[in-house]
C-alpha cells in the first residue's frame, strides 16, 4: 500500500526575521512511499510552473538520498527560481514533454 510520509512546505519567511515560520506557502513537495519513493508537487501560487509537464519525481532510493532528491524536486517544480543557472535550458530541452523524472533507473534520470 502506498501513501505519503512527508510534506515539505516551500515559501517565504513569515513575520519579523521569519519568527512566524513560513508565510504564504508557495508549494508543497509530498513524499510518497510504495514500492519506490516518489516526490510530487502541490501548488498554491498558480504563477509557479514546473519544468515542462513534470508533476512527479521518482527518487534514486529511499531516505538516503536527501537532500539531493529535494534539490532535484525544487529544480523540477520551480525552475524559475534557478533561471540564472547556465545549464537549465539544456535540462528543460532534454526533458521535452515528460511528466515525470525517474532517478531510480540506474541513477540516471529518464522520462
């Protein structure tokens, strides 16, 4: 049986120097567990768009590959934040119309 084990909230600092925790959650990354671990996105800010059509990422392996899996998810789900990265355009082009990225296939991403 599959289900979610973690939710990561991405947003800005709340209150004075972040004293209120996250204020205005932009999106959430949900971690699902089943026969393989996956990460998927739930947007609250409708202006944020993923790379192409990517809605989920299959992690390289369970738990042991954090924070890499979270960084991969942030890149895939909020590429605009990383717009200054010189290789981002190549990654977006390589993904094409893929709706998921699978890092569990020999450690190399596949769509």
